[in-house]
C-alpha cells in the first residue's frame, strides 16, 4: 500500500487530529486559497477520500480550525471574567492572554485571526459561520463597555473595543511574523502596548 492510497487503518479520532494538525500548518504557511484537499491528503499520506470521511469540504475543515482556536480563547476569557472583578484588569488579562496564545501557537493564531479567505465576504460573515467568534467578540466588547464612562454611546464602545483589539492584534501579528527581530523584553512590550490602550478608554 502506497502512502497516497492508505485507507482508514487508524483510530477515528487520532486520524481526525492528524488531518486538523496538517491542515492548520498548510493554511498558516500557504493561505486559504492555496490549500486543497488533495494537497492535504498528499501531506498526510492518505487518499482524498479518507479526508472526506471527516470533513465534507475545505470550508468545513477551515471553520473547524477557527472554532477550535476561538473555543480555546473563549475558555480563557470566561475564567478571567470569573476570577477578576476589575473590568480594566480583566480586559488587560484577556488581551495579554491573546498575545500569549499567539506566541505559543502561531499557526493557530494565523488561521484564526490573520487568514484571508473568500469566506469573509461581508460584515457579518465571520460570525455567521462561527458563533463562537461572536461570543468571544461580545465578551470583549462587554468588558470594554464596563471600563468606559456611563454616558458612553454604543459607537464609543465599538470604537474603543476595536482600538484595544487592534493594538493587541497588531503586536501579536508583528511578534509572530518577525520572530527574529529584537523586540526587547516581550512581557514589558506586551504590558506597555495593552495597558496604554486599555487605560486610554477609561
């Protein structure tokens, strides 16, 4: 049996994890448009038919990966919101965690937060395809709302939430994209960027 014609000779869950791990790496390295189910099958040494036993198409596979990343981050968010009473401190901890997750799992971060895809074709696409993304987004927005003056408008909250997320995502993306650059102590840089952004909305 050649590598390209293997059948389902591995336990169901380990093979699914193998597919997800390989797909995450391929998407992160080549982008959504350049990855095909055939390329993925060749990478893991199975036939394309084997992959279709687990995922009906590339879209479902990609969304499964984004959901996995969002679920992980959402679990961290929920733990922080339960343990930390100060909205400002909770927001900072949430954003620190996003940076840390990106640095620990750069491929997952690229797929979850940096990937260009024709799936995102209108303003609601991100959340229509992945409700966990909506929940994650709403948790952060609500935390930002609690940090702001009582008379803040919904537009003020939206802009402030996007500002702190843009600062955090910008830092994380730079650290992932240019890991060899001399950034200085990352923890100090992370704290300065995020603390400045959060403190400015109070």
